[in-house]
C-alpha cells in the first residue's frame, strides 16, 4: 500500500477551479508580456542534476530506459526552464519573459499523505538583474493574488546573498554552515549562538547571524545587522538594496503586504539574491516562492541573470475551494432544467436558452431530481 497520494481524485470539485485558476494566472502573465513556454516532463538525469539540490534529487523520481539512460520526471520547473533557455533559446533577444502552467512529479511534503503529482504556475524573467526586474516579479505575484480575490496574505522578503556572505565570513566548514542554516530555518537563535560560540566565531557575526533566525522580522533586522557589522561593505550593500526594494514596494502601496523576514531561506538552493515566499492564513503550505537565481543558467552554459517565481496550484485550490463551495450549493437548484421524456423538446428549449446566456444548466428527467445529487 502506497503511503502517498499519486494525484488528485479523478472526479473532484476542484477540477473546474484548477482550470479557472490556471486561465487567470496565464492571463495575468500574458498581460505583463510573458509568453508561455513548453518544457518536457521527462529529461536526462545527468543533464539536469547539476541544477538541483540534494533535497530536490531525494524527492524526485528516476528510472532507466531501454538504452540504459537514467531519466527523471521533472521535480521543479525553474531548472528545466534554465536548461531549455541555455540549450534552445539563448539566441533570442534579452530580456526574455516566459510563463508556464506545468506538472511536477516529486514527493511533496504535506500535513496529510504526501502528494506526488502537483502543478506549478509561474513566470521567469531571464536576462535582467537589479531592482526593476525584482519589483516587476513581485508586482506580477501581487496582481495574481488580487485577481484571485485573496486579501489575507503577505510576502516575506529575504536575501540569500546576504545570508551566504554572513555564514561564509565565519570560516566554518560547509557541514557546520548547513547546521546553522537548519537552526535559522527552525527560527532558533539560541541554537545558532550555541553552534557559533562553540567554533569561537567573532561575537558581531554571531549576533548578526542569529538575527536571521529571529521570529520578529521587519526593518529592525536590517538595523541590527548594520549595527553589528558597521564595516562589512558587502553586508551593507545587500542591506541597502533590501531597504530600497522595501521602500519601493511601500511607495507602490504594498507596504503592509511585502515584509522583511531574513529567515525565509528554505529550499530550493539555487537562489542567489533576493528571495521571497507568499504565505496566507488557512493555507497548510506557502502559496508561492520565488527569487533571483543568477547562477542557475550558468550551470548549463553562459551565466545569465534571472528572477522568477512559482505558485503551488494545489495550495491555491486548498485555500479557495471552501470559499466557493457554499455559493455553489445555493445555486444548484436554479441550474436544474426538468425535461419530460414523453415531450422533451420544450424542456430542452429552456436548456438551450440558458446555455445561450452562458448560464450553468443541468438536465434531469422530470420527476427524477433526486438522481442528480
């Protein structure tokens, strides 16, 4: 007996909602000039693994074909887009804007039975670095959330370059840095201090790094790191960038939606600069994750800056379906058209009239409403 769910049920109330959400997302992406890209579900493992982290590989599915090649079902869209650009699209003028609505196959963590098949909706801006590109990506995310009618959400902004710089400045071995990262993700500043104190790391860096693990985010995190490391030029450069990004979003009216939270450093591991996640009350997982990945395309060829994001379609459905179901039940009796089997034309004329006005219509034989539950 499998201990995970292979896919959503074949007949499920969410099927129609999934299609609607996908259509809305692609409309938003297209409105910003993003063209839909096609990428294969199957790929050679050896070609793709250079862009995947250990966790992504562990949760992926691989098999051997008749010729002895190891193939992989794609566990993540962004590395596949990076590979497609490097191998097939590199001659196109930059920036290149692409979007997608595609299936991924991997063991997906969940509170219930882990899923294997899921869908990602996303967009990638290839060939542009800097603030303007990062703000564009955040605005697309915000527009989609607004189009879907979501209000109770926020975007947590972090910076992978800042975190990696601080950790590498300790001189700790990679294995120890990984342990510190885990403590940051667990939001345990005391554990961060314990690990770094045992290594004899300088106190200012211990305080700056432990700040990343704090539960209380906001601009005060940036203030504290600057206070701890006033002479660290690279840290100050990244902090200045985050301040500019945050203030730009605030000027655009999103100051209460886009928040600094330097501990949001979870997988995937290819992010190199600004990173963000979208969280909402009532959702068991993040709605979306995104960020800058300036080194990913270089794994397949010429290094090219890029930034993007992906939404979890399953999590959007989980959040939105309960809100739609009560209304659907109230409308149900108004959708039914009873057709007399002995004289069906009159009933079907009513059904056709409703459909010509784009009204949902469900035909039942007269006197047999109870069959269509």
